[in-house]
C-alpha cells in the first residue's frame, strides 16, 4: 500500500429531493486538494471537477488501482448478495468465487469498463463516503 494515501475530506451529506443520500467532498493527499466530487443522490451520478489536469486525476486513479482491491471485492460481494437475494455468504462459496473471478482479473488488468465502475474515482469516493455515513 502506498505510504501517502488519498482521503475523502470535507464530506457534506444531504438528502436529495427524492429521499436519497447525496454528498459532496474533496479528494486530498496531505494538504493538497486533488479534486472535488459531487454526487446527486440518484445513483452513479458522480460529478468530478476541480482537478488541475488529466494527469492529476490519473494519479488518483493509479492509487485506487494499487490500493483499493479489497474495497472493490467487498463492494462486489455486496452486489452478489443483492443479485442473489442473500443475507450473507461465505468467502469460499463456489458461486461467489465464480462471480468474483473475472472482476478480480479485470481489476488486476486495470480494465475499468469490466469492473462495472462508470468512473473509478467516483466509485471510490462514493464507497468511501457511504462507509463514513453509514458507520
């Protein structure tokens, strides 16, 4: 894991007019703000702005690829539970492992279109924000 991690900070949550949780936050490393994320609360609608360049955003994405695979596997396990209408599953369940295998391979190969993330930075910020909000 990279020594200096990116963090979600200045997290502000609110309810959308449809009753969904929406938020805005900063993505920071140390004292430097790399980007801002605003999520409308309608699912998958993260807006990422305020980054200096594509290189800056790429630095955040590279850090996510290198450090957040466990978070991604946990997220996809929750997707599996929902899709199969289950309350829990063992980590060694053959059906779960079959479901996760191509996703883990796609993660290792950095194939964003195959890991079911519209935007990697938005997915990471949303997952991190929701974990902070619901804990």
